[in-house]
C-alpha cells in the first residue's frame, strides 16, 4: 500500500514538472466569427459610420450627447448626460473601432474606469465592433462600466432599427 501511494505521489510531481511554465494564452470572449452578417458589416465598418451608429445608440438609450471628440482614426470619446433627476448623470462613452482579430484588453477598460472615477461620472460605456479579452471582462465586473462588444452592439442596433446593415 505504501509503495502504491509513494508511486502515485512521484508520478504526480513528475506530471507537475512536465507542465508548461508559460501562462495560458489570452482567451477572447468571442464565441464565433462565422456569422457572415457580423463579419461583413461590423468588422469592416468605416469610422464615420461606426461613430454615427454609436451616437444613435446612445441617443436611443435616452442619453443626450454633450460632446464628441475623435481621439485618433479608430477611437472617439463621447460625453453624454441623462437629464433625469435622481437616476440621471454624466456618462463617459468610448467608441473603439478595432481592426479584424484585435481585442480590447484590460488596460483600455482600466483607463475608462479611472476616467469615470476622476470625472465623477455615473457610468462608463465602452462600445466596440470587436471583442474583449477575458481579463478585461472580469476585471471590472462590479464597476460602473458597461462593455458592449461587436455582437451586442449589432443586436442593439437591430433591436432599435438603427442600421439595417448591422
């Protein structure tokens, strides 16, 4: 019996030593990119049309856009307000147009979270045509941050009939 237990312990240690020493690859939230509608419309959308769709969605959700600033050719910052007493407030919205196969990592979400805290905003919203890494999704689950990936963005555009090509 003792030899059996000793053998099992030794085999266990050998298996642990054989495991790779590197961290596992980043797993994205995307579940399938085989949806042709999504890949043909949102993954190839032009910047001007993308930000127009983001602004239309924000308005449809009951927010008024105070300002819109283009940060670079693929990013826009919006400041929106919900002019309702008690539950209203300022919202910081980042719209990020990703190239194919790119992901938004935890750094981008952390920056938005820090901006929301610094500005005293009610919530931060990050909209993208792509997807987020698992770290980005898990890091701020309890924070006042709303992450809208490409699939959810498309679904919201269709629900509110904001873009027939979505």
